[in-house]
C-alpha cells in the first residue's frame, strides 16, 4: 500500500473569540447658542425680512402682492383695492377692480381690468384695460386688451378680441367679436350702440347711435339701423340655400320692383330692372 501524505491537510477553523469590552462614552458637546426671537413691533401688512444672517426685522411689504380675503369669497392679488365689501369677487393684477366697493360676483384679470367699477355685478374683465371704464354696468364680459374699454354704464354686453367694442360708452345689449369689432363707424367712433351684433375683424356700423344693426364679416360696414349686412365690398356673391324670404325683396333703392323685373347690378348695387 502506498504511503498517504498528510503534510498539506488543514485543520478545522477555530471558534470566534469573545467580543471585546465597550469603550467609555465620550463627553457631551457644548450647547449651541440660543437663536434670536421674533422681533416685536411692526405694522399691519409688514413682512419679517432677513436683514442679516439670522437677524429678522419687520418691513413694509414691497416683495409680494397684497392678498386680501376679508370678505367671503373675495380675493385680491396684486391689486390695491382693500375697500371692497362685496362678496364673490376676484382681482388679479395691478389696478384690477381697484375702485370696486359693493359690486359682487365679478372677476378682473390683468392690469387695470375692470378698474373703474364700483357697484356693477356679475361681470368678467380679462386683459389689460378690459372693461376699464365701466362703473355701474352689470352682466358683461370683456376679453382681450382694451375690449369694452370705454363702456361706462352699459349692461348685458360681450366684447371679445383686442379693442372689440372699444368706443361704445353707454350702449347695452350688444355683441362685438373680433379685432376692433364694433368699435367704429364708417366715419368715426361708435360711441353708442344698442341691440347690435358685430362679428369679424374691424366690422363697423354705418353711423353712431346704432340700433338693432347686425354686421358680419371682416371689414364689413353696416347699412344702418334695423339692417343685416353680410360681408364687405369684396364679396361677389351671397348664397342662401332653401330659404324662404318673408316680405317683399327690396333693392338698394328700397323698391320692391314690379312683376317680371329682375335684379341687375347697377354701379355695384342691386336694382330691380326690366329684363
């Protein structure tokens, strides 16, 4: 039998030794210095400003906008109006709703939006100077910079678009939609308009003190009170399909024509004429 070499055989690992004793606890660190307390004094509306590292001082609010919520549902951010006693109002922006006193349920968004309103209610002004001059009017909407800018006491109107309804002062029950819609007449400013509709870029009334006038289409100019105008002078045709026209069909002169006559283009205007 061959000899067995046991020279390289390793014995079993011995048991782990006991854990050493825990060292002594270190000394407690020194107590930190006491922080500065809130300074006394100050006035209503002041802010606590960090005037130096770790040092506070009361100062006038020149950093964040004013937030007023002293009346139920009323909030003002960036507006200086603190005299409003009406409920349910929101003012956002410098000068927004700044003159309001007892009006309720209205919203002003944008610099000087709804600035002059005092007692009007249920209105919305969105955009710089939108509804700026309205004082007592109610139930109106002005959306866009300078929309409804000079309306003062008118109610029940809508101005949507840059400068829409810009010049109308005391008119009520009107709609102006589009850039400068319902702001001018064929010769000047449209300062009074009642029961009117202007839809489209730069739509105009024929004359001031417009009543029950409807004007639709870019650059269209109305034909006076109690009329409907579709399109400007560039329009080459108006198509009304399956429409029954009630009452006599009159030409540009106001004539209803005679039996057998047809409408002809005379100097760009429709006139009843013999075939």
